[in-house]
């Protein structure tokens, strides 16, 4: 077997450094893409008319609190009889409605935060 010369050893080490450097750059770029993809999306515009929704819940005086999760808006109301549930279900952009004695939960998707902010601004 032939032993490596000093020049060949230096070239071999240089090529290893270049290879590992390129692998590191590739992995670093991949991790940046995954960091950007690991967040929840949020729509900045709501297709739901918040003013109409407030009226269907009985007006601003009937709403005591509005909170949201990522996809749902929970609106606490004072008087249940003022809530027009059938009309709320007809609004496009609302995929589900749940009501109990003190609150109505509306499933609206990624625009829940925006809708909650608009409702709170109009109270």
C-alpha cells in the first residue's frame, strides 16, 4: 500500500472541512424553514360582519365579555332571549355555533382573533 504524502493529507483534510461545512449550511437552511413553518396561521381579515353579529346577539348592551381561542370566539351575553341563533347560523364564514345559558361559542377558523378584536372595539 502506498502511504499518503503530506500534500495529499492536506488536500484530504481540506476536502473534509469543505464537505462538513456544506452539510452544516444545508442543515442550517433546513432548520430555518422548519422554524418558520411551526407557527399557527392567522388570517388578518375576517369575512364575517362583526357589526351584524353584535346585533344578532342582542346589541352591545347584551354582551358582557368576548374571548377567543385560535379558531373559536366565545361571547358571554346577559339575556339569552335576545340572541337570534338561527340567523347567526346563516352567516357565511361561521362553521359551527354552540350556545349555553351564559355564552355562545362561534367557530370561525383562523380569523377568530381578528373577529374578537373587532367585536371588542365595537362594544
